[in-house]
């Protein structure tokens, strides 16, 4: 059994020795490390040795729930996805040796572009219709992912598409039940509606499961061109409209209440959720007649994610004060799910 370590720092000299022993042709130069913003999830670092660059991904420090932050699964997914979807980075090496690091990790290629989150990058300042171009690029990238022939690409082992949506609804209800707090508004009617209205869909595609703006990288010289899609740890195969529902839930709109997340998509020039859906339907040819269900579930799932984070903060498992206001965000997401159920948001 591997021993547990209470490590809150990384021995980068040790990591460098490991990389040089397992990756051929690394330059004889000093290794430099830059930490990217990790948000609420995994830790991501840029590794640079001379002109050679890579990205290291690992779980956060401290306790993590069983099966969460599965770097090995993400690495194996990239091995399969990259050849048929080049936006996915090429994976280099995976390790779970706790003599190297307290948590398992992997390295992948470094894409050279810009990640967009809360503001328009300076590089895009002179482009007209930046929001429109970015909106259309995201829709195209999502549609391209969903058009991959799962069988032909050898991706059938990624998941079990039969009953996928029902399992998702049941699974997220269980997660929310385990993370309930006294300030959480009632969700029983919403959960019953979701369970009673699961659509039939025979379309099977790759599902990213976290397809949102700040998990993508754009070309520095073209806001209408995506060059990278990241965070593949939850990817599987199943109903593609669940990805669309999650993407729209993360897609902040003008006038949205506080939800614990923010995005530039609420700024003028970006597609509204309705415009996003209309464009997606045109590009993908997908039947979206049951979109009220998928958007409702998208908001409910996002509420579940935020509620888990808030619960961990409330019980003192994490000390990050960014989590302290998430309860109101969760309740607002549940209200938005109820509005989506009644077809008031599209």
C-alpha cells in the first residue's frame, strides 16, 4: 500500500529528474515552471526546458473524493481522442509514483494560444465581432466533437451509452443529497420532473462533460479559431445533448443572477443562449426539440457541482473563502433550472 503524504508543495527538482529519465531529447537547459490558475479543480503547470514546453496536470492538494480527479483516465482518454480530434492535446507521460509527487500526474503537449475567461484578451482588441466569432467557433468545435464516429475511431470503451442520461440524473441526485446543507432550497419537485421526463435519444457521441469557454484555447491571431480543448477527465460516450445543456448552463447571459461562476459571454456581442442554440441546430443538424430537459439538467448538474464545493467549505474540509458565497449561487442555479423546465430561458 502506498503511504499517504501530507505534502502541499512539489519537489520540482525531483520531477525534472523523472522527466529527463523518461522523455528523450530534452534540452540541456534549466527547467522552469509556471502555475496556471486552477479555479476550483485540478492544478495545472507549464513546464519549460529551453524551447521545449509541456503542461503538467495533477489533482489538488489534500483529500480528494474517491474516483475524483482521475488523471490516469484523462491521460488514457487523450491517447484515444487526440488522433481523431486534434483540439485535444497529445499526451506524453503518466506517473503515479508517490516518490515523485504526492498525487498522480501526467504531461501533455503545450498549445500556444490564449485562454479566455472573464475579459477579452488584448490580442483580440482590434477584431470586430469578437463575441460572435468566438461563439461560432465554440459551436463548431462542439459539433465537430459530436460528429466523430465513435465506432470507427475505436472509442466504444469510453463509456456505456445505453441508459446514460438516466444514470446521470440518478447520480447527480445522489451527489446533491450527500452535499445538502441547511440553506439549500427545496429540489424535490425539480428532481422528480427530471426523473419523469428523460428523453429518448438514439444518437451516441463523445461527450466532453465540461465543454465551456475557459476549457478552450483560441488562436492568438484569430478569435474565430479554437486550437485546444482541455480537461478531458470526465469524457465518455452518450447523449450529445447533455454536453450542449451543460455548455449553455455555463454560458452566462445578460441579466443572469449570481451563480458562483462568471464569463464574458454575458457581454454585448456574444450569442445569447437562444442564438447559441439556433446556430448549433443549424451547424449540427441535431434535433433539439427536448432542449428544455437538457438545459434544466445542465443547471441542476452545475448546482450540484457548486453545492459540493460549498459543502466542503461549510464543514471545514477546505479553507478557500471563495466558496463562502456559493450557497446563494446554488439556489439561483436551481431557480434557473426551474425556469428552463418551464421553457422560460430559451
